[in-house]
C-alpha cells in the first residue's frame, strides 16, 4: 500500500512541476509550448530526467485536459510578417510559396493544457476579443485549479480500482495508449489505403466507438430502423423485351417495385403523377421506362426533363445515356444538358438534335421561355391544347403514389452530444462539435466506410485534412473532397465522378448534395448541427444506405438551443410530421415578377394565376392593340434577366487564384454568394478552398471578384464586423399588452473593419481594415419592449440581450418560411475591451437601453 501511494505521489509531483512550467509559459500568449522547450525547466524542478512514458500516464488520467502529441512544425510558427505599428496587412505572408520550407517540415512534440485562457467568445455572436497575458494572481489560481483536478482524478482512480487491481499498474497500462507517435518518421512506411470491398457491420462500428478511449457518453440517443423487404409490382401489358433488357443491363433491375409499377400504369392511363417515396427508392425509373417507350414508338419525339439542380441533371444524363446505348434502336439518340454551364455555341445544336434535354427551372425561366420561338416544333398540331393539358392539372386527373415498395437496409440513428472539456470544471464548456464530427468521420473512414459530412462551415475540410495529416494518414487525405454549389463546373463534375466511381472515402458537403444525386454507395452520414428542418434531417440521413446495406446517420449537436432541444427530445426527429409545403399563388410580388418577364394575355392567364393577374398587368405592363401586355422597352430584349424565380437572387463574387505577383495568370476557384462574400472576402483574410488556405490579395466590389494567392499558413481569420438593422418607416403597427410590433422599411448596414488571426481557437493578432460599408433597404418587422419587461428581466437576473435574441428565433421558427426570414444575430454588448471598435455593435440595443426600451429587427428577404 505504501509503495502504491508513494508511486502515485511521485506522479502528482511530476504533474505539479509540469503544471507550474506550462502555466507560466502559456501566460505568454504567443509562446509555443513544445515538449523540448519546457523539458529542461521541469527536470530542474524534479532533479531527474523527464520521461515521455510518465507524461503519457498523466495524459491517460486527464485525456481531455492535457494535449501531448506531435504536430507539424509549421503549426507552431506565429507569422511575424505583420507590422503591428502600422496595423496593415503584409501580403508576403506565405503567399510567395505554396510549400513549406525544409526548416518547417516534419513534426514536433507539443505539450499544453486545453483549458488555456483565451479571448472571450460570445455564444450568440461567435465573436472573440483579444486574449491578454495572465496576471501572477490569475496564474496562481489556474495552477491551483489544475492541481485540484489531478488530485481528484487520482482519488477517483483509487476508488474505481478493485482490491485486486493496482492503480499504478492500471495507469502504466493506460499510458501506453497515449505515447505520442511522430508521424513524420512513420509516414513513409504507410501503405496507400485500399478501399475495402467488405467492411464491419454498423453495430460493430458503434461498439468500437463506444469502447474507444475518447468516447465520453456522447451518444444520448440511438434508434434502429429495421430493414424492409421489397414489394414487387407488375405492368399490364409488360414493357418490351428490348427495354427490359436495357434496364436489366444498365440498372440490374429484374422486376419493378410496387410504387414504380403503379406510377407507370398511371402514366399509361394519361394521369398526372406525383411520386412521394423514400430516398433511393428508384423514382427515376418511373419516367425513364415510359420515356424509352415513347421514343421507341416515335424517334422524332423530344423530351424536356426539368430538375431542381444542375448536378442532379448531370447525374440523370449519365444514367439515360447508358440506357440509350444499350436499348436497340435508340443507340443513336442524343441526351444533352441545357443549363447555365452549356456553351452558347452548342445550344442551337442541342435544340435541333437532342432527343432528351435535361435542364433546370432557372434555365427554363432565363433562356428557354424567353426564346420560345426557337423551341417550337412544326410537328405539334395544337400547341395551346398541348400546353393546357401539360399544366392545367385537374385533381381528378392526378394520381399520388406514396406506398413505397423499395427495399432498404437497416439504419442506425445516433444523436451525438459533445462532452464537457473537463467534467470537473463545467465552466470550460463543451468540446467543439466540429472536432467531434472530424473525429467521427476519421474513425469511420479508417474502418473502410464511405462517409459524407454535411456542414455549414468552410473550415471543416481543413480541420479533417489537418487531423488526418497529424495522424499520418495521408493515404486517406487523398480520398476526401469538399463539395459545394459554388465550385466551378469542372470541379463539380470531377468530384461527382470520383464519388460515383468509388474513388472517395469522404465527402464534406453543403446541402448541394441533398437532392438525390447518385454518388455511389454511402455507408454513413454525419450532420454537423441540426440541419434547419426535420425534413432536411431526413433527407440528409437518407443519403446513406443507398444499396440496401446497413447504414449509419449521426447528428452531432451544436450548443445552440434548437440542437439541444433535439438532444433532450430526439424522438421529435422521427415522430413529428413534416410541415406542409407553402404555395402562395396569390402573392402579388411573385406574380408581378412572373408577368414581368414574358408577354401576357390576362384573359388566358387568369386560369392559372387568378383574377389578381388582370390588375397587375393593367398597372405594371403596357398593353398593345391585340390585348397583350408587355414589359417596358428598357427591359427588353431579355426581361427575364431582371427577375429571379428563386426570390431574392444573390449576386456572387468570383474567386480566382493568382500566382504570386503575376496577376495575369489566374485560375477560377469558385463563386461565393454576396451575403457570404462580405464576411469571407476581405484583404488579408484567409480563404479556404478544398481544405487549402489562400490569402485574399485584392477584392473588387465593382467587378464582383477577389484575387487570392495560395499560402502555407497555420491560422484562420475571423472578420470583425459591425451590422445594424434600423427601422426607417412604419407601414403598420399593432399594440398588445403595452408592447408595440411594427412592420415597415428597414435599413441594413454591414461594415467589416478588421479581422482576427486565430489558431486553435486562440487569437494571435488583430488587424484593422478600411473598407466601404454595404447598405441596402428591405422590409421587415420589429418589436419594441417596454421598460416594465426590461425591469422584470433585470429582477430575474436574466440577460436581456440573450433573452430577446432567443425570443427572435422562437418567433422565426413559427413561420413555415422561416428559412427565408433573417434576424440580426448580434449581441447588445461592447464586443471588444480595448476600445478600438469604430462603433458599437447593434446600436439599437445601446440606444434603446438608454431610453429604457429595447428593440430587435427582423429582416424579410
């Protein structure tokens, strides 16, 4: 017993020595804490050598508190090419070289505490203030708190050990799993990972995760959806043998599911058909088989297929082309996409020669309908009757197919809630949901699973790639891609091909890959944060298990209230009914846009758009002698270009990579929506593309473009911005219980006045920028709260700003169109402590506080 206690006391003495040295070193904000840098000081205190194995035992006892691992040398470099006196950006920082120098290659052993004091981050705004060096008193308190945590951990180890167990032996054994590995030495011996043809079952993988040392009861809910057997249907009469053989060879379809057969039979009867079945239930077969039959009967027929996205159209083009090549008599028919990516010189040929044209609603609006004379066919005897039959749908002629006959493999659903950084100190908060998602994705890929990670933030790709590199798994890094709608056409097609052909293990995507694109067999889906709606959750989860295998869907919860609601009530994700789709055919703003872009005849169009269209045409358009209405000549010849069918259509900025000082040679990387460009494209900021880092060298708001240079840097940037939404004019006001709600005109003001350089959550520096503000007017409503409510909040010791911000989102979530409504997500407190902010954030708060009233604005977009 004495020996055991003496051994534990020795480890406590070691820990205290490390704690003292790290505390004082870390209080110097930008001083790197490599193991070699502190080793001499610790050995001076202990009067004996510092052994890595002993430190690993401490890591095993406090795995979430102590960082002890090899990281790339470049990650320890603090960029010093920044002139703090001038507070301006030096574009030479890393931009002149795309590869690290030899002196920055390899890995270095780092030792640090994960609870280091950093700049404060407001949970609602996400903004950080600059961290400052700790005072001697603060350092002393930090040392004492950490010592207390270690002593408690030792006590818990002793209590948890049985009479036959030696706590020291258990600690030594556990420490072996935490001995750091220098991947720069072992990397050359790694073989390229082959994507396995077989993989463990999902149940086994979950068991392995729960048995891993980093698992801390993150799984708060688990649900198994059992596999479902297929339901077979038949056609009467059956399809031709040629078509049956083509479908068999190209899709390996030997028989039709019940919903496929029912839908095709309805089409044969001349019914309009709506199919509402699960993801990957073979809905495309429902139109492909009738299409083959029609073309087989009339080779001069032409079909136009309209899809919601370009990517989905490209996916279906490949499928149809393959069918045509196999089906006798149809081999020569042409399948082509006609969208914004189609070169102009090919469009006439496609119109004249293609038997199947795949497009999207945007192209239909912007290019096809405005040029309807180019699409007319002399073989169509009665176009008016044809179009009437095509669009004037009577419910008696509509058949809904919802009984899903497709088979599906079993699916495990997990709700994953990140654990506390330190259970002994809850004030430190929880571990990052992004780091948890990265860990899960890497674990699944290393087990041979094909994974897709849906996330809303660009830096996820960089985190995953960096973590894999640090683990020495460059073989997996090569099999991971990011995907978003703003990428160039060539990049999107390449990624889609790599995914479909099975060359990738991981995809990090936005919701651009939600909609039915066949990217091959996926085994697992990880959702970083609740994906806005239950419908989106089910859509994203459905992307896994598309080949009837067992699959896995994990939602990694963010700390936000809506995520935590589903952590506490996870059954709502599965048992609540979906919201109805909202179709507002009486919306005058939408109708005005529709009537604006093409000639109108109200007496005809009233059938589809109601009596409102008559007054709109009379007041907004010009009438000719034939009772047709036309837009103003200044909008001709293409009025459709002035109207977006997707509501408020954002402009985009083109991001191009330039080589060093040679700005003439450029490569388009992607397009960024304007609302994001304001906060991602600013001079000196870090821009990320496919996990690679670039420095923004130049931004032109006139040409809507940004030039970036590739840079091997180890930090990211976060904008320092001021956003205000101010009421200008009230259109309507309602008073209820002494609370005033108003609807009217708003002014939106956004200004980026600088940025932070951040590494590992710690602010390295603050940079000031001089940029022009962005302003626009919109409509929305706001609520003024009386002084009585504020006083009640004060008495109840409730943060008024946080409470009102939560109320904003509670109100927004009551709208069926909540995703189209925005609110000012900024706090009503001073953001920074150094007084360098040009204006306080969200001045409506500060002004209202002084007047004993508090207002918040909601932007309708």
